[in-house]
């Protein structure tokens, strides 16, 4: 079956015909796809019963002007409504009759409905619904779900829909549901263009696009919710959540779903991205909106992450198994806070000017350096970097591990065992509590003050006490101690035990 015309599914006008009649003009218009597509269900009026047209009923043989009456008249009622088929220039599911609901299903491996380069409109005056399932396929130019009235597109069971651009909620409300491995491939995808748009991604349902827009025109609402392993949205370019404060854009990632943004993730003021068990990957972050992080993973592949400014906000809390992976810098601004419990942080550089807490058995790994200019608490876990610095005027309490060189210029308080694998220098203050110890393996040069309150300094490296500097208190220094002009003062109620004093 070949024609230059495209199918219409919907209604342009309505009349009443006797059962089995053939109309001379389109009436309650619905359509057939080009062969060999399977049409499982064409549509229905609220007071009619549609028939199924597909392989079981035999393939239709129509020329481009033919009309086929579908539907069932009531017994003895020659004025009952009918659903008719016509071939028009563009594809529609749901025509101009407001009380008309058209439903079309494309299903089965090898089933293909194509509009041959024309647009496909679902909900163009009447309510429209397109179902693509069981590996069925639909191809069109631009695809509108909710063109001028309510429209719904359901894709499941490995169904595939390909279009140029995709509009969910064009000027009528639109809903796109992807489930069970359903896939949409488009260039630009708009969820909430000039009306409300909703995109639901469940159980492996995915969208692949060049760019994405969640909420586009003023006063619109765009909502995207992804749930389940394999569910999500991938863009090679940028994803925009909201365009202005008058637009409400919402992106929610739950239950191991993922959103992968190759370009910039821009969140406008008044819009939000919620990560609650999903994975968010973006080339960079921008905008005056908010990221509401509950659990999961945030990965920034081409930029920095700043806690204390939008879109992250003034605080970020990470729980067990949560991951933040940033190709650039993780910065905690003044008056901002980062709290990580048994979480993993990876970055090029870490800079804390506010409050940062690393607890449990998590890790902070930086490719170049970790710098504390504010308050840093290490309560278990490990910091790994070529250089770790506790800056002048900064405060750090620690137990756990530092893998790398460690320079303390500020106030360092040991609350448990702190193991330092690299060389260590101190020109600030180190306090070692009674139940704490410093386990250094590459040496400690002290040019400041070490206050011991019953704890210990351990390890294979040599502790060097430089001229004018002090080690005092009580406890034990089990490492070799080279007192190179410094002061050693046992001033506690117990002894300060020295295992091996050099140049005493």
C-alpha cells in the first residue's frame, strides 16, 4: 500500500451512519498505517465499541481515497455512531472532536508505522492515545503528544519511537510513559512546551536525545520521573530544567535510574532536580535552581561542584554508599557544609572553606590536593591525595587515614588513631588525646607545638623536633626522636616515655 498521503487518527467532524455504511467524507476520522504495520486498535467514541483490525482480520486493501467504517451499531439503531478511517496528509491520534477518544496500538516485532517525513500529532482537538509495545516501531518527523488537546504516548515491551523533535505538552496536556525497555530517540525533547508535560520512565524505559527541556514556555509545568535500573534519559548536549522563575521544571531520579547529560545541566530558579537513589551525570552544573540530593550518585565530568552556591545550595549530605565524582574541584564555601557518612568523594582538587565532615568508612580522593581552610572533621575513612594541608587558622580533628604528604599549619586534634603514609610537617599545633595516636611512616618534622595528653606517636619514621619548638605532655613517643634544638617537656601527671632519643 503506497500513497503520498499520511494517516489521520482522530476526528474532523462527526455524523451518524447505519451499521456497515461507507461514508463519502471523513467522519470521526481514524487511520491505517502504511503496510506492513499492524493496527491493533484504532479508536473509540465513548458510546461505541471499536473493532480490532490487524493480521487476524486480514490486511486492508485501500486506495488513497477509500474510507472504511469501523465500530458497531446498536441493535435496531440505524443512527449509531461509527469510527471511520481516512487517509490525510499528516498523522493524528485524536482529532478535532472534543468528545472523541482515539486509541492506536502498534505492536509486535517487525511492525512499523511511519508518517513518511510528516509530523505525528497525538491529541489534536480530541483525546488521543498511541500505544507502541512488544517491539513495535513508530517513525515520524516532529512528534506532538498533546498537540492542542490531551495526548498520551505509551511505549513498553521494547517498543521504539523515533522522531525529529518531540513535544510532550505542546499546547495541550501531554504524557509520555516508557516502561519495560521502551525507547524514544529524538533530537530535541520538550517536556512541558506551552502546556503541562509529564515524562515517566520506569523499568528500563529510556529517552535518547541531543538536548532536553523540562518546562519551556512561561507558566508551564514540566515533570520527569525516572525509576528503576536501566530507566533514564541520555542527552549528548545540554539539559535545561526550567527556563525562568515562572516555569516549574522538575526532574526526579529514584531507584537506580540515571540521567546522563553530555553537556551542561542548567537548573533555573524555581526548578529542582531530586536525586533519591539514582545517578545524575552532567558535563557541568549551572543555574539558580536547586539539587535536592537524598541518596545516590552525582558525577560531574567537565566542571566543578560548589557547596554553598546554587544549584547545590548551602549544604550537601551524603549517606552510606553515596558517590560524588567530579572531574574538577569540589569546593565547600564559607558558611556552607558537606557531611559525608561512609560515602565516596572523588575530584581533582578539594577545597574546604566552610565545614566538612567525613565519617564512617568512606573516602575522599583528590588527584592533586586536599586543602582545609575552615573546619574539617575526619572521623574514620581515608583522605587520599599527593598533598593534604590544614591551613593557617584552620581547624581539623582526625582519626582514620591520610594517604599522602600532610602539612599542618593550623590546629590539629587527634581523637583516635590517625595513620599518615607520607611525610608530615607541623608548624601549627597538634593535640593527641589519651586514647589517640599518630602513626606516621615517613617521618614528622615539628616546627610548632605537639601537646600530648596521654596518647602516643608511633611509626617507622623519625620525629624531628626543630630549634625553638616544643613537644610536651605525657604519653609515649615510640618512634625515633631527633631533638634538633627543640624543647621536650614532660609536664603531665604521668611520664613522657621516649623509646629512642637522638641528640637529646
